C-alpha cells in the first residue's frame, strides 16, 4: 500500500507509549495497534485529529505517501 503510517515514529519522538496514547485519544489498544502496524484500511478524521493533538503533530507527520 502506498500510504505508510508513521505512528510509531511519532510516538518514539514524543516518548509516548501505546497505553498512554490509547488513554489520551480514547481508543482501544487493539485499534491503535492495527493503525500503528499499518493494517488499518481507513482512519476517521476525528481519530486523526485526536492523535495529532495528543502527539502535538500534523497529519503529514503520521501519514506518508510512498510511490511503489
């Protein structure tokens, strides 16, 4: 898939664990894990907004287009 999810990179930069992010954005660990591993097929704008607020970043810091 040409869209790469860099959630783990941003979490590492902010020194935030999956558990901590899960609590801040009110998502289950399993849903965040699916997103983090790139297995998610979609993300809601509300979820993306909550993640960006929690990590103090922009959507482009999390989602990246890579040509195949």
